[in-house]
């Protein structure tokens, strides 16, 4: 078994092993540390000695002994057991998957969204603190402190390792889905840095959402979120050039979109929309499916896209939803209509100076022939984003507008 296959196996087993230990011992922080030590031992021993017949049992056994050592503060015993880890006889581990319970614990309502995301990636995703820190471009010490505080908050809240009931369960599940959505979005379009996307984060979000879907196949919003991720991730290869420059949706080579993910995502969308109610993830997935169904950008059913955004805006009001509806409205009724809708966002503090609002306005101004306004807004948008890939793209659009205006320049002055 190759090192990459072992890494994937360990990432899959980590939340299940951690769930088993927390259920047994009730010490989230200590159990999490013990599981990380067991995983580290496996990454050293398994490539050299082979994967044990019962890898999950091996991890549970080693992690349990690490935890006992920690509780007893018995350094000598820890050294002896570390040296003989390869001789461990796996315990009888019940074939249960506590990943969903673990996700609920990591997304505890007492935690901030940033802490929920970091703890989920560490405890359920199996990423190291250093990997998470690199993904979010913060020092490892900062991320370690964030994760440590999150564990302390959970301990202080006295949370039990069990699924909540009724309305609380539904509310906590929405938080879990929101965290997975945030992880995917950061992977699909990185908020800062030189790369447009981080495929490892996007894939991890998809893997975790598949796990939730496997345990809650009848939840239409879970199904919708998985569909949305698959349909969006299918376009990843077409979103950048060979040199890493951004390619907008209407200019992408759609033959490079991953058809297998599109087919799976489309089937999931249909299944999710068959339910009695509509949620925001189902609607976003339906929009993504509409784009995926068009062989060319010109064939996009913009009337349907706009109608779906209109419904989404009503059930889950959000300035980004309105912004995206403005794009669809511009396609159906012209750029002036889109600009009029964008103007309703000018007083929203959440959108003040946001690069997405600036860039969409620039695009629509360009369509109306207002080259000067388009140039100024493209430049402002480029300065407002921390993503280098987006900066390059927006600067190139500004330069194109300037070049197309001729020798007079965008402000009417000779250059």
C-alpha cells in the first residue's frame, strides 16, 4: 500500500477512532491528542511494516494506551508502549461510526465560526495544525491557540458525546453544514494568497459532506449541499490557465468540466428537490445544475437562474444572493437593470468596499459602454481583494477597458 493510500485511509479512520475514544472516555481534548499520536505512529510504522488487518482497531488500541498514559502521567510506560506499538493486538472495536456526533461536537454553538472550522478540520478531517494554518495563511502558533481555546470551551460547556434531539439537532445540523460550506468555499476560491483555489480543502469538505449524507440520506439540505459541492468542484480545472490566471465562467472550456461529478451532482439535485420543502443549499445546487446543463455560456437558461435566485433571496436574504441575482437580471433584462439592483446594496455595511460588488458593477458598467466607470471600479476591486489571482484578473480587465477606449484613454485625456 502506497504512502498516499495510507494517508487517505488514516484521514478516513481518524474521526471514527476519535469518536470511539470520546464515547468511551469523555475527554475530547485528551482523546484528540491521543488519536493524533496514534496516527503519527501509524504513518511511521505502516509504510515499513504493512497495514494491520484491523487498522481501525490498531489505532483505537494505540490511542487508548496513549490516553491512559497521559492520565497516569506515567512517562516510563509511555516509552515502553511506543517502542512496542507494532506488537499491539487490536481491541474488539464496535463497528459504529461516530463521525456525525463528532461533527456536532466540533460545531458547538459556543464556538466562533473560525474555531468551528479549525476544530472540524483537525478532529474530523485529520489535518495537522500546521496544514490548517497554511490553508488559512496564519502562523501555526495562532492556529494552535485557536484550536486549544475551542477544546477548552467545549470542556467548559460540559457537552456530552451524543446527538441532540428535536429542534436542537436540526439547528446544530445547520451549523455543521455551514462549516462544511465555509471549508469548501475557502478551498474553491481562496480568500487570500497566490493560488485561486486549494483543492485539498475542497476535497476534504466533499469527503466530510459525503459522510454526513451517508448517515442522513433523507435530509434534503444535506443532499443539496453535497450536490452543490460536486457540481462546483467539477469546474475546477477550467477555472485557471496553465499559468494560474483566473478564467471566468463564460470563457471556460466546458469540455474540461468533470462529467462524472456533474452527473452525480445533477442526480442529487433532482433527489433533493423532490422533498416537501426548499432550502438554500438545494436552491444553490439547482442554480449550479442549470449552469452545468448548458453546453455553452450562450445556452445558459438565465431566466431559470434568475427565478431560482429570486426564491433564494426570499427564503435566505443575503447581499451576496442579491449580487448574484443582479448578474442574472442583467443577462435577462440588460445591464441597466442589473446596475439598478446593485444600487440597493450600496447602503449595506457588509458590502462596503467588497471586491465582488465592485467587480460586478465594473462588468455591468463595461456592458453599458461606461468605460471610465468600469476602469475605476475594476481598479478598486483589484485593490480590495487579498487573492493575488483575482487581483491579476481584475487588473487585466481594467487594462483591457483602457486599451479598448483608444488613444484618448478612459478619462478622455491623451496618454
